[in-house]
C-alpha cells in the first residue's frame, strides 16, 4: 500500500505527501467545515504512516546492497561478503575510516555475520508481531476499534518520512501506573533490540521546547540521568536482558554487528553522531569514530553533529579526534 509521506526522487529528493479532505465528526467534511483560517485546513489519509520506534534499534531485515543499491535481505550473499570482509576494495576499502575503527570492526568480521544478523532481525520482527497481536486478541480482534497511542519527541518525522515515536497500546481508560510499557521498551526487555538513545528525542530532553534549552540544561551525564526516569528504566531493562542472556545477548547467538554498524558499512559512510558516556560523569562528547570505547549500547547517548556546537557553548568538551586515517 502507498505511504502517506515519502521522499521523492527515489529517496534523494524532498519529503512529500498525499492527503484527502479531513473529517468533520465521523463523516468527510466540506471545505467550509475543514478550513480553519487562511493558512490552516484539516486533512486525512487513507494510506499508511510507517512508524520508526525511537530509542531502539533492531537488526535489519533488509538493506541497500552496497554494490548495486538494490534492497536485499540482510543474509543475502552480498551482506555475507560485506560482514566477512567489511573493508574489501569492492566495498570502498578503509578510505574515510580511522584505522582504530577499522581494527575494531575487523575483530567482529565473520562469514556468519549476515546470517546471524538476519536471524536476530527475524526474531525481533516476530516479537513485535506477537506483542501487538496479543494486545489485539485481548481486545476481541477488532481491527477497526484497535488503537495505538503515539508519544512524539522533538523530531516527529525522519529523513524518509516515517513517524518517529514511542508506540503504545492505547490505554486511555487504564490508570497510568497500570499501563503496559511502550512497545519500544518491551522490545528492549525482550533482548531483541539494542538501545539507541539520540538527543534530543529521549527523556529528559524530549519535553523541552528547543534543543538549545535542552543542551544548556544537560549539565553532566549523571545530572541527565537524575532527571530522566524513563531513560533510567530503559537502561535497567537492557541490563536485565543482558544479565538474563536474552536475544542479542545470548552467548550462543550474540549479535555480531549492531544495526547501525551494518548500515554505515553498507553505505561506506563513517558514523557521524558524537556520543556521551552515560556510565561516567565527564562532560565529554566522544568522536563518532570512537563510539566503541563505550562498550555497552545503553551507556551511549548519541548527539547529531548539528547539535554539538550547542553542547560546546554549554561547557562540554570534544573528545580526541582520530588522526590515524587510512
């Protein structure tokens, strides 16, 4: 089915959308009913809104072939080759990557990397399907009546036009203390998703009206955590999943390449987000190509490059830049 919002020019253009006249009550409204003023109108859609979960990252079911550009399953032979020899000449070699990052990635390289990635991607997909189907069944399998509740942050859309949110079962009649966690958090608890905390779309920053205010209010890693109960909970459920050896933390099927690593290797584009170490209390932003110095993903708070000057102005320091590029 067509998407409501998409990026033109094969994903390289601008964000565009297709909408219909909106509703007035339960029926399609007239133009008079839908126009609020000279620059506002209510519209609706009969097509899909893809949703990308905030705060988590699961292995990729499919991705762009690093050679042809076509989308293929993540266990395709091309990905088997990529994750076995990430810096082979056919994939662009080491150009643009620091030797330290290349050496780190090479320690993970394996002929089984793509199969491992795809199997865990399927497990995560199955888990999300099970969670939602269980909630749907509990509500009588009424697809028309079933509702989600979406909690947005600073960025409501990503580059591809997907909604960015924390997705919940709609539990409007349930006391807050008795509500189920978001599907995002439930995936983390299952051990089938990696945490992927990106400023300013995580607690406590997402309630701020401006990234400027959020950066100046950051303080230090521990002061961030002291004001972020949801972020603390997310980190705790990840630790519990690791301790229980669930999903991607199972020693028998340990995830070899995190999803963002497969993506940047397939694109042959080094990581660009800076990183705060939530396990310490230094006001330091680690260079994007040194993220692996923070070994546990729940300890990484990613900061997009465009926000780094805000943190510098607020008194944060930049970590060492690798100088050993190929």
